[in-house]
C-alpha cells in the first residue's frame, strides 16, 4: 500500500511540475493580458486540476489524463495576452515540449533498466526523472521564448517553414509512443528518441541564430539610415547657417539705412523679423543627449514647415533609458503622427513633455485633433495615411515599449489626443548607446 501511495503521489507531482512548466512557457511567450495576476489564476487552475485528479482517482498517462491536460493548456492560455493564434501556438509549444520530454525520459529509463516502455511510468525513478526534466526543460524553453519575443524578426511564413522539422519529430515520437509499449527500449529506439529531441533543440538554436542575423542586418540598415538622416540634418543646418551668414551684410545695411532715417520702430520690427526667421531655422535643443536634441530639432523644423507649433518642456535627458535606435523609433513615430494630426486641427499645436522621477521617465505627447477619436483599450490608434507601409510605426512603438517594460496610456477628449508612457530608469542598465 505504501509503494502504491508513493507512486500515486509521485505521479501527481509530475503533473504539478508539468503544469507549472506550462505556465512558465505561456507567461514568457504570451505575456500579461487584460486579466490581472494571470500566473496566480493559472496556478489556482493547476491546483484545481490536481484536486480533481485526486478526487476521481484518475490514473496517469492515459486518454483521460491527456484530454485533461489539453483542456488545462487551452484554458490557461486564455488568461495571458496575445491573439488566438498566439494562444494556439503556446499550446502547441507546450504539447511538443511535454511529448518530447516524456518520450525521451521513458525510452532512456526503459533502456537502462530493461523494463517495458509501457511500464516505465510505474517506476519511482522514472517519475522523479520526469519531474526534473520537465522543470529544467520548461525553464529553458520559457527563457528562450522570452528572448525570442524581444527580437523576433522572422516573417510569419518563415516561422511556419521553420516549425516543419519539429512537427515531423513530434509525429515520429507519437508513433514510437504508440507502437513501442510492449517491449523494453532497445539502444536503437532509445537513441532515436533521444536523438530527435536533441535534433529539435539544435534546430531551434539554428533558427535563433538565423533570427539574430536578420536582426543584425535590420539594425545595421536602420543605423545607416539614421546616420544618413543625421548627416542630412547637419548639412541642412550648415547650408542654412551659410545662407544667413551671406545675408548678414544685407541685414546690417538695411538696419543702418533705417537708423540713418531715424526709423527706430522700423529697425526694431526688422530685427524681430530676422530673429524669428533665424530661430525657426536654427532651433537647438539642449537636453545633454545629442541624438535626442537632433531628433527634436528636426521635428520642430518639420512642424514649422506645415504650420504646426511645438512646445517643449524637457529635463536633463542624458541618461534616457533607450538605446539610440529605439529612441528614434518611439519619438520619431509619436511626433510624426502628432504633427500630422495637429496640421489638420485648429489651433495646430503639439506639446511634448519629458520628466524624470527617481523610478522612471515620464513622456507625454499631446496634440490637437479635428475631432475626438474612438480608442480601443490598450492600443494605439490606427492611421488614415494611405502611403504604402505607413501604419507600422505605431506597432513598432508598442514593441519597443514592451521591450523596456514601459506602461503607456492613450486618451482623446475635448479634441486633445494624449499619449503618456512611463519607462523604468532601471532598464537603462540593460540598454547600450550605439551612437
């Protein structure tokens, strides 16, 4: 009786560890959704599944337990973020992980002990090995998926093609599980099962390397474009400065003529007009962050050309918690959309405010709009611009903010659209200034 009880408790412990491995993977891949404390609710469901199994005396590794696990996977996936396709993918990842781990441990244990593969589940040693394998593999897969989400650059079709080999490995594992239960594992079947699991891991590593190369190419191309934009901005400023220098003599001649005529008011008005022209063409920010100064100055000039007034309220941004590429993505896209919307409204205004607290940086961009927008909770609004490729900018902003663990809100009332986000200061340590 004691052996049977110990076997039953170990079997439930396997289920408990497996359920927590599923939660780790879902949390890493899907992230937090609209429901608060999704991990806590998933843990409660895991405890409920365990209680149901104990109350009904359900055995392990049979059709009923498999169906219960499938139901558990589908329900817990709904607690986290992502769309339906993401949730289904998380379920498939967990199912694949579970199947590969169980088959590998089962066949390896069967080969070492000589017991039939269909009876290996009844041995405490096999169950203990399953617990350890599920915990280790679940944590490793969750870490890999979390890193993947931070810099996934593959197109959906590419990702689908990359998933073909793991799918084949899963099918072969199912065939082995169904056909090899009545005899002990041979060295060939053990190596085949173990080898397929290793091959899947190697395949995933190759896919990750390919993805990293794609990311590096994209980053290099983006940095090249950024450097070109900065060079063009400097050239424009230099050209404007030369033009103003060339016209300086003419301005002095005109002022001298006005003063010789005793037209003091005319001279003052002329000076004011020239000063306004110079300020509009040579606006320079001083936030102690050269790249940020360049971005804001450039956007100020672009706004002035379309008749939009931008008002800045900035602090010292030397340690802004963005790397250079991400800073360009967030501020350029937000200001581009704000300027475009404000240009169609009255009065055409954009207000940019950045403040720092001990814990975070607060960024607020608000602009006038023609009419109030209907906003979907948790999402930035779409755009009505029809140029090819436009509209990806706002999605990129969301991706960057998610990467830095930033929280953001959007609102629109009284014909004022406001975007506000809070970026934790601590993330600065994880980012590097590339420029």
